[in-house]
């Protein structure tokens, strides 16, 4: 399955107060983002973009089951944005960070020109790649504080190769990561977690990535792409928070995430946020996609038009829009977490505390809680069940919601070992 095109750190600039504390992004980047957000807030601008998701093409050299892009017909897959179209979109949008997902951007014949042009414009770029071509294409680029190679890895070897439908992909990506680090590039990883992910395996995966020396890891629950061939493995909201609680409930100190810790708490169900999809607008060969990276309710021809003409009040979990009901993806909610960091003293102090002391999920550690056991299958059952009842082993909670039995059992278990 395809990785979520993660988009870079929402991380807050803080000095290293404690021994062993590592700043996961250059301070200049953190300062640029903080200054930008504060300026927007002072101007009273609600609909400001933080990261432009710029898809220069949809074609890819993998065919992941969870991907919503590669199913386009060949005449669409042949199309791509020119460097000039990319620069126009970036200037129009004004976001300080640009994510280059796809498709596989390294296939684009003018990717070097695109990256160089964005660096010249002082944009912090996240070049998202499955890394199959990375080793061969590294010579196209020069290490820069503005350029981060964001490598798609959905787990350790078995899990990742299964997710992308090709053996050996994990090893190739890890070799490319090591070579890129050796040459002085900034490297992060992006991971999408789907139904069936095993928390202990994911934690071992984080240990592995930490040892490789990557700058940070980025996470997202799987996208519910309507075009994706595999529709069974997208996570519902409740199962998302269960899974992320079990993975992140007791994080190890060495783990570095290039994401807002408030967003990670949101994934664990420890805070409630509304979607702000304009924070990460998507531009591709069709135009500016309404309203977000996942849904395609038409296209605008300019960024201004996107902001002006999209009925934003129809989107987000709180609206009751069924297509948003189970969504917790970073492209909708991470900008909200950043806004919380800079818009409210409580959010800022919480971010500071989490960043310095790494106390993500402290409430979970202090008090072992009933943890639903993920049995797999019937992903929608828990999400749709309004009774609040949890099924037993026989899958008979009696909630009568019409789904074919419930799929979660509970047991009280201690938090996973951390530190
Ligand atoms: S909730 Fe998800 S699907 Fe709905 S608008 Fe936000 S990002 Fe898009």
C-alpha cells in the first residue's frame, strides 16, 4: 500500500534544555514556520496554508493496494506539471513548506530543476519517494537545509514489502537511506499504518529507524481513498486511536518524530480537533483539489479560488459528512494542531512539555487502561457502533447496528515498555 505523503515537521522551535535532547529540524526551519504562523494569526487570516502538497505527476514505479493515484488511465499518468507550473503554484500559495508526493517524483524527468527552483525560493521541501531510484538519482541533488528526502517505509521488511507488493523494496530503501545520510542529506521516513498493524512490530520498526540515524519519522493512519483497490484495511476513528495508543503510549526517548506532538496525541484520542484542510492544499495536473488531499469535489484554477469557492463548512468530522467520519489524516488535522500550538497558551505549553520531556501519552502510562484487542476484520463495526458496548469473544455485543458482529474484545494490559 502506498505511504501517506507526509509533509514535514510541524515541530516547535525549542532550545535543547535537557541532556540528550536532539533538535529534529534545523532551527532556521522551525523559526521560519513559527514566524509565518504567528504573522498569519496577527493578520487574522484563518485560511492560511502551511504545506503545499504539490503532486508533479501520478505515475509510480510501484502499485500499492492502498494508493488512490495509480489507477488513473494511461493518458492521465503520462501527464505531469512542468517546473514553471510548479513554481507558479508555490508562489501563488505562499506556504513555507512544500511536499512533493505523487506518484513517484523521482520519475519526473525535470525533478532536479523543480527542486533547485524551490530551493532558490527558500522553500523547505519534502521530496517523498519510495527510494527505489534514490541511490541512482542522488547525484541530481545537493545536500541543503531546504531539502529533505522523505522515504516511504510502512514497517520492517516483511510488512513493508507486503504493503508495496514487491519483495526487496525495504532493503533497497534502507540502502538508499544510508547512502543519502552518508552524503549529508536530510532524511526522514513516512509511514502509513493500516488495519492489522501490530503495535510491537511498529515499535521495533521505530527502534530500527532510530538506529539508521534518520532525522525523524512521520506517521499517519491510512487514507480512505475511494479509488484504492484495497478498501478493507483503512482504519476507522476508534481503531485508529486504539492502535496509536498502543504504539505511542510509552514512547522511547530516542524516537524522533518530525510531527507536532499535539497531532500525535490527537491520533491517540487524547485531544479533539477539527479538520483544517486548507492548511495543506493539494495542487496537481488537474488544478487545486477541493477540499483536501483525499476528496475530489472539483478543482479550482487558482489557490485564491480554492479558498474562496470551497464550502469548507461541509467538511470535517464535526459536520457529519460521512466521507469525513473516519478521517484523522495529517493533511486534515496536523495544521489544526499547529494552530493550537501557536494560538493558545495551553497548547503551546503542552507542546513545549512534550517536546522537552517526551511525555507523550503520560496519562496512558500512569494508568493502565482497558485496551481493545484488535482482532482484525470488520473494520467499520466499531466505528459504526453507537451503543458503547464492546463485544466479547463470541462477537455478540448485541448492539444491533446491522454490521456483521463486533470485532473487538477488551483486556486490561500494562503500557508497553518504553524509555
Ligand atoms: S476530514 Fe479528512 S476527508 Fe474530510 S475534509 Fe478533512 S482531510 Fe478531507
